[in-house]
């Protein structure tokens, strides 16, 4: 297992932090893509996929669950296609969707257009989507493609090998 040292500056003190590579997928520094050693096409599609993974995917759902298992599949969870715990008709606060600034009219919120506070105490946010939406098969194919890219998001070897382990295995096969 390889590890690398990052130098962090905290309150004018230079400290060394050892970060194990097992915590960073692809063994690279989080969010940094190194210069490739081989020809690598960074075309528009590659940039769009990385942008989607960084900004559009709900990758914070693991921290939202606080140790509980999601009731939905990873496809629905990542695409915000349903409640994390599959709760039906669940709401926990939110903005009032009616015009509330009419002078002299009070208490409209309880009569129409308000989102009721029916929290269950888990502090897991409710779904903010159409939970009855059925995704197309092309959405699932795109998800699987993006999931494969996400596994190697910080890969510093671009699909190669950092050391000679694959070459050693190849030579061991061809030895006899």
C-alpha cells in the first residue's frame, strides 16, 4: 500500500499529513488530474462527464444516511429519483408555496399551499423530486458509464500501472 505526504499549513504551522491511498479512489490527490504520460483525449465528452460527476450527482447521500442503508438502488439515489428511505408522502418543512405577503390576511399557511412539518427524527432530508418518475433505459446506461468513470475519477495512472506488477504477471505466464 502506497502512501504520500501532503504538506498542509494550519495557523502558520507546517505539518505533515500522511494520507493512505486506500481512502482515495484511484490513488490520486482528490480533484487533481495529473498530466498524462500517454496520449489521452480530453474531449468535450470527457469534460462533461467529470462535470456531471462533480456537480450533479448526489454523492453526499452516504453522509446523509448516517450509517443506515438506503432503501433505493444506487441509480435512484445518485440521480435524486426518490426518497433515501422510501418514505411515502413524507415531508419535513420547506417553503410555503402561497402568496403570504397580503396585508391584513394571516394564517393562510395552515389552510392551503403549505408544506407541513411531519419530521420523523432521522434528520435525513426528504425527496425533492417526482418519486413516481420512471427512468428510461438510456438514463441507466448513462449512469453505468458515469459510475465506471467515477471509480477512476482521481486515477493518476490513466488506466496504466504505477509499478511493474502487471508486467511481472505477464512474464510469469510466458516463462515456460
